[in-house]
């Protein structure tokens, strides 16, 4: 059995994203891609040089097979994935009216991934990983998916795995009240929490960045890293409290997936045992790289590429001829 650095699981859908910035009612061609927070993180980590296992329940249909082959092609282990003929693979359409005006339309209710349950998890497979990555999207899919998330956390605790939690709020999937309740429950077990400021405010009722971090940490020994968009991120741990500056973006092409790239950067740096501010600086750089490319995973960089991106202007860079 292949030793894993990270295990993650959730729903990946077939993504139809037109090249034109138009309302979907006027679009006639839709290139086929994939989209899913957890698989984005898995692919991002794989490109950064880590061993990752991704699990989902896919429809036994052409789209399900396409997703598995795509993710497997990124050197992510998909051997634990299950296929079902009881429900189809989910779909989503992305509508981009301008660089910062993006709408997402889901066709995922009753999808194969919503059938994920605690009995589908392979404890022996999960336990070999060092880190469990949890997204707040997975427990929103169904009650059985919520139970699967709690089971995964139980397995991680039992096997001394670090738990990284990215709230990833999706209000099209559930109510604010239920999301807050579940996020607080998961955060209580997490070692590292990666909220956006709005998600942290929703979870804590606080408004200021530092107060949000303090409330999320409580009396526990956790690391809170709050994403602040173009301003970078705020780090709050037992021994460190600091703002880490972001990287300027010349042109935003597609903002979707930046947070997943950020999460991959954080997890990668933790696996490398790097200083926390170094970890967050690279994660900020990855987020900046992702927003400059169309698609959820197309902009996720290799380790070499992100290091080159972070090289200050004036220093030597590779010249492509």
C-alpha cells in the first residue's frame, strides 16, 4: 500500500466553463474540465511533490470515469474511490461575466457523492496519511456525508494525524445556521483552520481579524490562518501572531480555486516543517498564481514554479527561449 502524506475526500464534478465572458444563455460551446475543492487541493499537493490520496463516490457513468482518470493522471491516488449506479456524477456550469463577477450553477442534488457515508471510508487506507484535509463542502452534501466527515476525524484522532480544516462555505448547499453549527464542531477537532475572513466572522460573531483568530483558537493549541485576499493572510498560533503580505496580481482571470491552492501551499509547508511565515508566504504566492489562470486546477503550480514566482524582481529567473 502506497504511503500517503495527505488524505482528502469530497465531491468533484464535471465543470463546463465557456471561454467567453458571457451570460450562459448566449454560450453554445462548453469545454469540459473538473471542479472540486478537495481534488483541487489533492492535485495542488501532488504538483508540489507530495503523495496524496483522494476519495469520492462517483457515478458509474462517463463523467465519473473521466473524473477518476483526470485526477489519477495528476499522480493522485484514487484507488479507494467507489462507483455507484444509484446516482449520477454531479455537474456544474461556471458563468464569468467579468474577471471578478463569477456565477456557479450546480447540478449536484442527489449526486453520487451525496451518497458517501461513514461505512465507505477505509480506515487502514486513511490511517497511513500524516494529514487529513477536510473541506466544509463535504458535510453539506447530505447527512450521510456529514457522518463520513465526523468518522474521518475520529480515524485521524485515533491515528495521531493532523487535521486541516478549510470551511469553504457554500450557501447554495445549506443554511448559515447549520453551516455555523457544523463548522464549529469540526473546528474543535482541527489542528489548523483556514477560514476566509467572512467565514471566520460567521463562525465567531467577531469582526476584527485578530479577534476572529482568538475566538477560533480558544484555549486550544491550534494554528489559525485567515485568508485576506489581495492583502495576504493573518497567522495566529501559540507562539506567533503576524500578517503575511500577499503578492500583487497583474490581472485576475478566474478567482475560483485560489483558496484551494492556498490550502495546498499551507499543507505542503507543514509537511516540509518550514517556519510558519514561510509556509504562508508560499501559500499566498500560489493563490496569486491561480487567479491568473482560467479553470480550477490549471493554475496550480509545481514547487519549482512557485519558487520562481516568489523570486524578487531583478534576481535571475529562467529564460524560456
